[in-house]
C-alpha cells in the first residue's frame, strides 16, 4: 500500500471514529460518503481502483504521452473516457484496468482521436457543473439525493453513474437531456429494488449495467 492509500484510509477511519459522516480528501478534493448507496467498503475500494488504474496507465509511456484518459469507478464498475490515438492503445488501456482487483466491469468509452484541447475540457467542466445543478430539479422521489449521481462529461457527452431506483434513473436522464451544452447522455446506472432496504444491490439483484445512450433535447 503506498503513502496516498495510507493517508486516505487514515482520514476515512478517523472521521468514522469521530462520529461523523466520512469526508475524505483525495488529491486535494473533498469526497463525501454521507448519503451514498454504496457500502463503505465499496466507497473506499472505488477510490483505490481509480488510483491503481491511473498508476497502471502511467506505466505505459505510449498511453501516458499520447492519450487523455479519465478513470471513474462506481461500485466496481469502471468508466474509461477521453481520447487515445489508436485502437491498439484503446484496448491496452482497457486491459490494464480490467486486470485490477475488484473491478467488475469496464465501459471503454475512449475515442480514437488526439487528446482534447484545454478549451474543450474547460467546457466539459462547465457542462458537468450545470448537470449537477440540474439534478436539483428531479422531484417526486421520497429519498432521491442528487449527490448519488456521478457525472462525467467528455466532449459534450455526459456519462451518468450511480445506484438508483429505476424511476429515479428515468427522471434523471430526462432532466439531464435538457441541459444546454449536453450533446448526448450515456446512462451507466445500477438499479436498486424498490424496497425499504437502503443497502446497495447485491450482484444477484442487479447485473452489471450496460451503457445506454440517449440524444440530448437541447444544445
């Protein structure tokens, strides 16, 4: 376990012992597990998967120098987004991530292209912010929490991850499709049964999700 992993786990455990909701600092950003439907173990493991994935990709000099790759893990389901110049490198990135322990499924959404410009990435950040704000418009669900939706934007395509009830997921997609700047929406949700049990779904209840794409209704 490297130094970053140790610091991460120390901060997480300290917050639990202090009797508060886990608030963890990773790479300078604050991450809250307060209302997450993942188990605490899955929450920690997702952070570890992302760190290990970036380390694995960085070890390949071609991937490191020629590609722009973002790794997002949610409940062991990994999204690869960004750009890489060849199908060979695209497959290599997926293979490296797929070999990491606790990874259940990899959605390889890497485009075969040159890395996006700084301007395009800045625009994606702006779109992500607008999408997160738009989730406050999702109504009619007793315990829906917008922070349970992980939003990743790449070249105007918005990827949505998380553990939601089917009706919640439908309404989330409908709202996000109408956000200005969103070109298309890709849904990568896991579904929770409509029951009183707040625990994350077991593999038997929810198979590994398939990505579903929806066109935007506003540009």
